[in-house]
C-alpha cells in the first residue's frame, strides 16, 4: 500500500512560486482577506497549500490544481485594483478559472451595463450565451440551476431597455407547481402567481432598484405575467424572456415562440432535469431542442455543471445526481 502511494505523491506534487505586481500592501490585504480567509478558501476549494511573504506566493499541491490556483490568484489580485473582494467574489473568480473555454470566437468579454451594476459573464458558456443574444431573434439557455441563465437574460433585457433598443421587457413563466396547486394558495390570481415569478423580480430589483422597477411595472414598461397571458398577442419592440421553459407543453411553447414581432428578442431558459409537468406530459423545451436546432436566427447554449456559479455545494449536488442517473 505504501509503495503504491509514494509514486503518486512524487509524480503529481509540485510547487510554483509567483510574485504579484505591483507590490501594494492595501491590495495584498484585500487579496488575502481578514485572517487570510480568501487564501484559505482557495486552499480548500483546490486542495493546495499557499504560503506567502509580502507579494511572493508559493503554491504546493497536485500539478493541475496548482496551475488553477496560480491563475485564480492572479485574477483575484488583478480584481483588487478596482474591487473589494468578498468570499462570494472569490468563489466566482475561482469558478471562472475552471470553466470551459468559449465555444465560439469571442474577441473580448462583453460586459453588461445596467443602472445599478456592471455584470461580467464568467466562463466560456456564459460569454457565448451573452454574445449570441444581440445576434439572434431567439436564444435558448439550457442547463442546471445556478448557471446564470435567467440572471444574464434579465441583465441583457435591462441593458437593451436602458439603451432604447427595445421599448419594454416582458417576463413570463409557466404556472406549473412542483407538487403543489395554485388553487390552494391564498389571494387572487396575481398573488398566487407572484411567488413563481420571484426570481425575475429579484434580478430586476438588483439591477434597477425596487422603486424604479415598481414604476416601470405600473407604466407597463416591464410586464411580468404567466405564460397563458401571452396567447393571442403579437409582441413587437420588446425583450421577451420565458423562464422555466422545461415546464411548458409542446403546444404552449409553440404558442409563445409564435408571438414574436418585429424588433423583438426572445430568450428562453430552462433545465430539462427539473421538469414538474404532471404524469407523462412531454416537455415543450425538450421538443424544440430537436426541432429548431438548425434554424438561422435561433441559438442554443447548453450549460454544464462546470458552469454553476452559485455556492460550490450546488455543483456537487448536480454532480451527485448525474452520477446516479437521476434528475
């Protein structure tokens, strides 16, 4: 047993030294965090050992992980020039170093500008997704929870509205409950539906502010509605997002996609591993993935578990279910 372990340790272990420049004490303190919490986070996430004296860092561990740690450390230090690091931001920066490269030629990463914040897509799939939105009439973002599908779509919608590329934003979700029934919830239709639209409200509030969002909803510049409310309409000069599209039937998603009018962009998001439709009802999203794949003006971005940008445990949960062949 001992003999089989030693070669593995000898061949895989390595140490890399890196000097971060310029040597700025304030930025180095920002990088390391209080009581070195950011360095400890990096060590735990990548299973490496980090020692530093001033701006000189020594990273030890498995070769591939050490390379990832050096890349993350340099990215983190670069971000300290303009940003105050937090554990969440450190997680996102580390996640980005492990994400796949862009699947399309992207000369530079597009940053989404909204009233309250600037949003940078992280990793190849997020970059490809955001880059495809201005170039296509209909864009599909499909993949597991936590990959930024809805958040980035809302950010692009807000940016398009503020730059006057569209006149309004329309956000829709199918009112399908995960094991619950709307009829048993208290309140009128609006109050029953609102909990299912909460992720869309939260994203809007973060990018525009609560007061401004409420005013825009009152003026119908922003419309948030159940999918059924789209029937019979033609939606022109709008940025339209259909969220949780895995819970549409083939008839519903066909109805929705044929609502698009001139000057509009449609983004459809969903996770085909989390379908809440009753019985053996076919998911409309799964059907359009086959039917519309090769149509010009329609783009598909498929996210993987490696694109998850939420808490690291989310990625582990997704992986565990995949390994067991469960959805």
